[in-house]
C-alpha cells in the first residue's frame, strides 16, 4: 500500500497534473477574454481562433523549414484535423447564443466518454477500474457545480435551448475526435509537424469561414485598445494552450487532458472571488476538491502498469511510424531493385568477358604447345 502511495506521487504524475492545470488556467483566461469581447459587442469566434492558427503556422512552420525534413504523415490527414478543430471551436462558442451557461457546462462533459471510447477503439488504450473511478469522481464534481448554479438561480434558458444543446453535443464530439487524433499524431509522427500543419490548415479553413460568416461583423468593429487587448490576449493564451496540449497527450493521453480541463470553471470561480470580490456558493469548493481528487486517482498508477503501457506505446509508435514511412520505403526498395538489376547485368557482362579471356588463353597455350 505504501509503495502504491509513493508511485502516486512520482515525477511523471506530478508533471502531468501540473501541466494539466496550467492548460486549464489558459482556457480560463480565454473564457474571460471572450467574455470581455462579447461585453463590447464583438462576436467573432472564428476570427479569434484564426490569429491563433496563424501564430502556430508561423512559429512551428519556421522550425520545420529549418529542419528541412519530409512530413511523416500525409498532408490530407492534417486538413481533416484542421477542419474538425476549427468547427469544434465554432460550435461550442456559438451555442452560448442559444442556451444557458449551465447547459453548456453540463453537456460539454460529453467529450469525456467520447474520448474514452475513441482511445479504446482506435488507439487500443486499456483502462483499469481505477481510471473509471477517477473519471466518475471528476464528473461528480462538475455535476456539483451545476447544482450550485441552479441553487444560485442561474437558470436562464436562452433563445433556443434545443438548438444550443445540439450545438454543444456536436462540438464536444468534434473536440473528442480532435484530441484523440492529436494524441495519435503526436505519438506516431512529430509534435512540431502536428502544430505546424494544424496551424496552416486551420488558418486556411478559418479564413474561408470568416469570409462567409463574419465578414460584415469584422467591418463593424471599432478597433480600440479595449478591443485589441482581449483579442490578442485570447490568441496568445490559445497559442500556449495548443503548444502544451501535445506534451500532455504524449505523457498522459487525451482522457487526462479532458479531465484536467474540467477545473477551468472552478479556476474562473476563484478568479471571480479574488479579482472581482464576488460571492459564490460553498458547493463550488466541494466540487473543486472532487475534481482534484478524481485527477489524482486517474493519473496515479502502479509502476509496473505504467512500464507495460510505455512498452506497448513504444511498439505502437514504431508500427505507426513504419506505416507513415511505407511509401518512402517502397520507393527506396524500387531504387534498390533497379540498382541490383543493374549490378546483376554488370556481373553477367563481367563474367562473359572473363570466360572469353579464358578461352583465348587456352587457345594461345594450345598454339604454343603445337609449335614446340
């Protein structure tokens, strides 16, 4: 029992928990930036994400150009990932216009069972009972937040609750697909390549969507300092968030990422308490403790289990890398076959010449013997 408690606090677990909460704080800051923009009448969710994608493309694309290495995964995989990621951000932000904050918080949890199913089905991730216990504790903590909102009277239904709820569910499923896809690419391809390609195609898709849906809205914005600062702050926080996500995905997986992000609502409560001196319900503190406990239970594990998981992960990474390099290997094989064929032809010609020389030498010896 003592050994398990020590394993719970090993370096990998603590780093995963700390990085997860750092990402959660970044998401909280993006929420406050979006709220400030909405308060000023600026509702351009795709435009906000566009700047983040541009930063990713410039920064990580520059690293890729410096490396001068070929892509490990096909480019059209990244096109699909960029499309899913852009639309996930758009749908969830759009849902706030139709349904209540409480509904969005509750239905956004749908991404967790989706991630668990997708990682089990596609990535062959095996979850033990304690993992499900950790997930259940985290979700219970979030449900406590929902009850706190209801107790406080936050029950505004919105203009079209059914439409808003459907948008949240669809966005949550797209988030799950995006996170699991990123986990696959970061373990089988390359983190820098993933961020560069996601930034490139995400920016292209966002630009097309902005030209269709948000062109008139952008023209009507008065770009003062109060509008520019939240806009750039949102982009900077999202850039750091996207840069940190692949690290946590490689370290702990997409389920741990989604569980960690549950605490973003609790961090926003703490900011409201200490920064804005607002009063909140006491249930929030119980919910925060429950989510924190759930994260510890989920991320903690036996050393042998983690070691086996790492060995299996390494084997899968090798197989997936071989899959990505298959065509390049086939190309090299064709070149090798051509070279060997050429070499065989040369050997055959050389052998023929040697045989001809041998016959000539024999004829010469025969003539010399006859003369004697």
